[in-house]
């Protein structure tokens, strides 16, 4: 009896083991069927990996701006009397944009002009007075010179009479003394005259300085009056106007801005992770809505703001018809040439600098296996591949949610 019970238990074990094996094989079969996904070739886009030397460009967005700009400010306080032009108008250097009114400035100019003219008359009168004083000095010097000549003549006469025994020695000594006195008097008067000329020169200089100060005041007020007619100052367009009719403004108020239209620069916002790969002088291609502009990097700012770095581009080609200040542009900035790079054309769903899962297959095969692909930068429509595939590999560009549970894909060729 014991032996029979043992045989029944042994048979049950074998039945149980067989059932487990059958179940496992069934599950494996079902699992294998779920892993293989069959998709029609007409329903997918397949990209082939290429290899070659690729020029890497950084794509950046920005706008054009005026190379030459002029800020319009009020040179004196005043009220906005008239506005002749509005933003967008073409202007020349002498184009009047608006006018300001200030009656007090007019009165101050007239008063300064009157003081200046009065000072001119006073200076002319002072010059005549100095001439008269110089003539008086010259007259006194002439009188002393004449007296000296008479004394010398008298001395000569006395010497001649003394030789004949007529004149006394005392008369000769007296005559010599007179000559010496007149000579000293003449020398002193001449020295005094030179000093007088210097004093006159300083007095005249002082009067001329006062006149020049009045002249500068008149010129300043005249310039302020002229600047009440606010002019553009340069060729270009009126970019902004910050005042309205009747508004009273203090001196130095900002009125608007004028910028050139034929001399432009471009301002681009470069992604921070690419800024250190760009150098000053790097070639740049800019596209507008109606054309292409070439240029080169003129300067790169060192400040990072919101993940971007500002770069200035100097334009080296003719400008298209739609080029104007603040017009949007898209720039392609050359960084470097990457040799033997793997790349594919960019399609929707392929985001630069990202990692994704795609079904990959060898060239000529229809069986694809899911792999991780690391994408790099995007340059002029070419998306660099850093890892995950080899040259001539092909992969499905899109990944539907229903495919994520599968590791393999069979691509069925239709008709």
C-alpha cells in the first residue's frame, strides 16, 4: 500500500512540472509575439545616418538697429509749440521735427545782445582814450629830448668860448650838469612809457575778456534759441517721439530718438552654451523676410542674461529692401568644422541636445531594434548625432505612444 501511494505522488509531480513548462512556453510565445511590432513602410519616415565634415553654426535670433543714433533733448526749458513729424518719418540733418517756445529765453538773448553791443562801444572808446594817453606820453618825451638837445648845444658853445678865454669854467660845469639831468630824465621817461604801454595792454586785455564773455553768452543763448527748433541732425528716420503738444519740459528732457537707416548693425541673442565657441570676426549669415545679409561678429558681451549672450554683428553686404531698424533677423554664426560627424536632416520631433528612443536598423534590413540615440546641435538643417547609431544606419523618425512597449519592429514593404 505504501508503494502505491508513492507512485501516485510521483506522477502528480511530473504532471505539475509539465504544466509549468507548457505555461512558460506559452507565455514566452505570447511575449515574443508582443515584442515584435509590424508597421507599414508607408506610415513612417525613415532617416539614414550620414557622415562627413559639417560646418557647425549657432542659430540666433535678433534684430537690426541703427549704427548711428542721436538722442534728441531740450537744450533749454520750454513748451512744445508744434510737432511736424511722427515716428517712422524719413529725416535729413536739417529737418525740423518739433519746435519749443520760451519767451524768457528770448528776453535773455535780447538783453545779452544789448550788453554785448554796449561793451563793443565802450571798448572802442577805451581804445581811443589809450591812444590819447600814449600821445601825451610821447609829447612829454619829445619835450625832454628837445631840452636835452638844447643843453648839449649850450655845453658845446661854452666849451668853444672857454677855448677862446671868454667863458668861465663854472659855466661849462653848469652846462654839463644840465645835460646829465636831461639825459637821466629822458631815460626815466622812456622806461616809464614802456611800463605804461604794458599797463594799457593789460587793461585792454581785461576789457577784451569781458567782451568775449558777453559774446559767449550771446552765442550760447542764440544756440539755445536755434535749438528750440529741434532738428534731426543726421540722415535716417525718426524712431521715437516722447512728447506731446502743450507739454512743458525742463532743460535736458528727452524728446525722441533718430537713427540711421543706411548704416545698420545687427544684435543677436546667442545661447549661453554656444557663446564660448564663437569668436570675434566669425562669419555670420542673416536672413530677413526678403533677403540675405552677410556680416561678421563685431563684439560679444560678457554678461549672460536669461541664458543668452548678446553679440553685435557688422554688416558687410548690401541691405535688402526690408532692412530697417528693429527689423527681426535670424542669424547663422559659424563656430567650427566638425570632421567625420554623423548627422541626419532635422524633422519634427527631433529636438537638438536631447536623448530619445527610436527603432534602428541596418541598411537593407527591415527588422529594427529600439535604441537610445543622443542628439547634438542643429546646424543649417543638419542634426548632429553624438551616439547610438553608426553611419548608414536607418531609424524611424517618430515614436508613437503605442510603440513604447515594444523593443522590435518589422517594417512591411507595401506593393
